C-alpha cells in the first residue's frame, strides 16, 4: 500500500526512488530514507549507495513486509461476511492461505483492496462489441479509456463493425472498416500506456466470417496501424471443418439496410440469423488459404492468436444465458459482454511433501477451498464503475482460481514437464483442484445462494460439466442439492509480475532459463533460479538432470500437450505460449495449431524463437529442408537483405529531394551513391549480443564492404527496429562517395560502444549491437573474403568469427529479447502468451 502524500516522508521510511528519470525507461529501486533536508531526501539503496531525490519523486510505502500485506488482504476480503463471527473466522482462514505466499492474489487485488475506493480489484474486462455507428464507436472508446485508467485491461470484438468500403447512408460515404477502428482503440491504449501509472492492455478480436478478416490477420505487417494491442481470430468448428475438407468459406455481414439493423445488430451473427434477418455475402475464399494466412502470420510474428470460440461456448457453463464474445488481453479468460477477470493463483511450489515425495494433497485441498471463497468475496468487495459490470458479475459471479509454481513442483517431484508421465500427473493434479473448487462453490451457494442465472438442468449440460460430473459424481450431487455460487471457478492466467515477486515459476509455464542476468546499477550479475542453484550446490560439476527443462528445450508439441491436459480441468481458458525453435516451418506451425484444436485447447499462441518479418522460405517437411542443406544464416539474412537493398536504392532518388536540395545537387548525390548490382557476394556472421543472437550480413561491393544487414530481435520490437536502422545507415555510409578508408572509419566509431550490459569477457566481450557490427567488420576485413563461403545473391554463413565464442546460458535459451518498457533492460521475453521481463518482473498483461 502506498501513501500518495509523499510530503509525509521521514527518516527510516522505506521508499521507491527514481534512479533513472527517463520517460520511456524509468527505473526505481528500494531504499531507506537516511536524512531529509526540506524537499530533498537522502536514500540508502540496497547496494549501500546513497542517492538524493526530491520527495515528490518518491513512492512512499505504508506496508514494509509481506505480513502487513497479508493482514490487509485477509481483513478486506473477510469484511463482506455477514456477521462479526464470520468476519473473524474468515479473516483467520484467509490469513492462513495468504501466509508464505500459498495463495498469491491478482495484482489488482493486492494493490487495491482497502487501499482506495477508486481502484478496481478486477484485472481485465470485456466490453460489448461497438455499436455500428460513430457514436457507438466513441462510446466504446470512452468505456475502454475509463477502465484502463483505473488499472484494468480490455478485450473488444470488432465483428459488429461493418466492413471496409461498406456504404454509410447517413453521410453518403463508405466505412473505413472494422480494422481501422481497431487502430483507434490501439492508439488510445498507447496514450494511456505513456501517461498512466499502469500501462493499458488491449485485446482485439474478429470472427472468422467477417469480410475484413484477411485485413485483420495481416494488419501488423502495416507499420504503425495497430501497435498497442494483442490480436486473435475467433474460429468456429465450421471453419475448421472447411479447412480439413479444403472447402470454400463465405465471408458475410448482415444487410445494413434492414430497418431494424441499428436496433438489433450487436455482432452475434447466429442470433441475427435466428431472427430471420438477411445476411449479405461479400466474398468466397478457400478456408485453407485463410488458415494458411493466419498460420504464416503467427509464424512470422506470433500474431494473431487463435481462439476456438464456438468450441469455447460449447464448453462454457454460461452457454445458455451469456455467450463468450472475446477474451481478456492475455487470452486466458473468455468473457461475455461486460464480463470481468477475477484472478488469483495458488503457489504449487509450496505443496511438496518431502517426507512422502508427493504432493501435499490434504493441504492443497484446504487452500483451494478457502481460496475459492476469497475470490467470491472479491465480487462483493470491489467498487463498480459501470453498473453494467455490476449487474453482469452479480448475475454470474465468475471467478478464476489458477496456479503458479507448477514447474518448480514438478522438478521437486522429478517429473519431466511435457513427458508422457507428466500428462498423467497433470490430469490428476488439476482434476483434484477443480473438484475441490467446485465442491467449495457449492458449499458457499448453500450458505449464501447460487449465482442469479443458475439453472441446474441447463448448467450441467455444458461440455465442461459433463466431463466434471462424469469423473467426479460427488460434484454433480453437491450442485444438485446445494446449488452453485459461481458460473466458472478456474482460470490459468499469466503470473509474470506476481510469480517473479514470490520467486517461483510463473503460471503453468516451465522456467524460461535456469541461468540469467539481472541488471543493477552496478551492471549485470549472473544469477540462477533458486531450485537449480540448490541442486548445483549439492552436485558440483554435474549437469542438471533431465527433469530440469526450459521453455526452449521442450518441443512445441510438448507445450501443446501440457496445455491440453490442463485445459480438461479449466472451465475458462489458459494463457500459455508454445515456444518453437527458429527453424520451425510454416507447415509445422500449421500442424501444431491443428493439434491444439484436436486435443481440445480453447486457443493457441506460439512464439518462434527469433521470429522475424521475412519472406517465408521454408514450408516443406524437415527431411526436405535438410536435403536442401540451406545454411541458417541464409534463411535469416538473405530476404531482409534483398528487401532492404531495394529500400536503400530507392533512397538514392528521393533522399536529396526530401532534403530540399536542387536538382543539380540531387544529380551529384545520385552519381556519388553506388547503386546495388543484381548480385553481391558476402558472408553472414553470427554473434551473441546483450539483446540476443545477431545475424550480421556483410556484402562486398567492388571488393570492399558495401552494405550491412542486421537481424536481431522479433519483428515489431524496438530491438529489431533499431538494428534495422543501424544496418541501413551503415550501408548508406559505405555506398556514398569515396572519402578515405570508410570501413576502418566505421569500425573506429562503432567499436566499444556500450549499452546497459555486455556479453562475454576479454577479446570476446560484445558491448552492444553496434560493437558486434564493428567486430564483424573487423573479422570480415581480416579474412578478405578468402575464407568465407559465398553464393550469388544470397549471403551464407561464414566460419565463426573469433569474437563469436559466447555459448547460450546452460540449460537456458538463446532466444532473442526486447527492451523492457519498465526497467529498460534487454530482458523482455514471450511467455504465458504475454511479454514479461525476466529482470524486473514487468508483465504487459498484469
């Protein structure tokens, strides 16, 4: 809990001090106030360093220990109980589950409970699809902004908006389309991200029948149109059937001329058709072509994700009164219009019974039951800023109890994550927790009443309840006799920030790596995940055993099979990323998505290590790809080289004009600028940098380096953009004019440039991407092309240069990383379907 009035700061207070006052990458550290003179306080950091700060820039904490936090949360959630006796009983029980981080409340609950009447305790919201009018779109924008400003993320399904170029009779014009309005919501989210204390999070979705579907799938290939939103396509069973049968697929939209269109159309096509309303066909496409476009885009840049929305609704307990229309920004919680996420996670790492080498089942069951009531009480405790949210949540009382620490628990049990035996264990573990949570919800219903829309005969007909009652008949008996307090109970959300806070594996993901670097003001320090450090201390000079696995050492199918095993017992959905190696093909990605559908996952998101926005070169089977024996660097660098070369050549005809010079001066520029010939020879150098693996292609022009192309990071990331810019500027410099030894000059000015961290030691130390380019140029010049393997048009990988001797972290990953918007370090990775910082714990979704 924070004290907003920092003028109260006094000696001895624990504060957060701003140590890097950067508008984009601010950094704060914990310290103790050791003196104060007027507005200036001196703070001793944990490192022992003394810094000074104006009190206005401090964050003053009221709570200094976890115990104080747990006390506040236990009292807050018990305060809604009906009698003093109940309040006392549940304060003690909630304090028990919170102690030692057995239950880790969602970030909004921890930050807001009894801290402010203005702060929502719900993480995320889904608001109704916009009414198809200018006023409706603006109303949605206003609702989104209000929710984000109070700390909530938002999901919006755009399918209610008429397609691009549709006639708008009121203004005698045409619509710009659903995707363009998505750009408006994305842009506004970015403003909130820059201006608020909590960054905005947005999910945009579109249904598979919408005429703007293909525009939506490929929108992120258009730079700048949608940059502050996650994207997913809502896929139906019918579409997947058409994909398997290679059938046609019709893109349609309601007839906007219908006299009741404005009144009745809300984005639900099935409901519109059930009313006997006309649907206008716009375009017939091959379902497989659309599916391939989705897969190809996901292969390139991890978006869009896919949500199997029709299947989701068949499994949903609210199928009969409140259809799911969209998910929250991280995809784990499908919600109806005005639905909310109400999330907390049980820390499974705390439930290892060392004496029995088993799960502490009795203890886990008790914590699950108490935690279910904890979340149900959040519904009555939180402030509601929209009456529609309150009506909806009181009507269905949706909660989402999840887990963190699964990977740590499985390591303790010596069960290899993803192995066949792990799937059996996961079925037992998550089935047990679901059973206990449903029995607890029934007990609360007996005491306090069922959710308003509960109808037993319909409730038990959902796909999920059929599985639940078929496996645990005692659950069906309890619900029949007592009712049900909550329409759904289980959600597997990402826990990036909170998992990092309590020091365990996040969500249901494996560890990203067991060895990592953490940034401090003194530089980068190598650190180890505690459970790995503990094992290595007991087994010096030994390799970690097989059950120590990381995200990138697992196969993509292992990720999906684990997700499917857990999904069986999750009545909502799951936030999980299937990590794939860089050479994972489009065809393999397609098989992975279809496996997820066949196994009963409600959605799927992949992240291909180092995925970049390049031309698809490989879609064939691995055996065929191996036969082709194409070097890694050729697939990485050559397409970008070709595309950027065209861009650079186009600059020669426009750069002078845009600079405002005369035609005569432009002609001189054009003459001095060396145009790129059809064929160039060169080499690609692979170097580990603080931002991940870099592929540096150097192509020669007239016997000397004439262009440089850089591939670092994921398409759309800051790292990717800055490295591409560096390559373009270097190429322009090398190809313009004859002014001395330009290569040596470039090496001189780039070599030794340092960033926030470095990789390696001595002559192998790489300070930054710029430093890596300088060292590659140096090696390239020394080799004079004699030892490099070259081909026409396509640069291939040369023998490893001397500076490239840095191995990936043991048991870890060479996955490329992006800049964290919170701490500024190159530590942002894709995990749990979300961007999470391994350095400071920042998560875009929480």
